[in-house]
C-alpha cells in the first residue's frame, strides 16, 4: 500500500512525493515529510545500522506536498504512508474509504 500511496500522490501532483536520487536521499525525503520514525512508529528501528546518524525530523502536514487533495484524500494518503506495514490501510479498506 506504500507504493500505491506514492503513486496516488504522484497522480494528484504530477511529481514524485519522495523524489530522491539515492537510497539516502530517498530516506531523507521520507523522514522530512513523515517525521523520522521512532520505536513507537516502527518497533526495532533504533537497532538498525547507523540509525543514530539520521537527522531527527518531526512530521509535516501532507497538505503541503499534495495541496490538491481534500480532507478525505489526505486521510487516505496518510493511512497508506504508515511506516509499520501492519498499521497501513489494506487494499480492501482503501477501496471502501470515503
């Protein structure tokens, strides 16, 4: 569903929501928008190699990079872009989302 969220945002804005040209750049774009994940968001994240080197960012509103979405669209996108896969909206629930 993460990929579907990225495609959804790209269809609305005509540009990639996380446009990085390397793995590190990609992660930094994600962290700047969604906030740097912590143990509550992503259990076990602090044990990843070099985790302490990533800048700590607070989450921003998705309405900045995706201004064309209404409240329901932003809610759906935020549910697709959850760090922990178990917390992401399912495809079935996404189809039923208002």
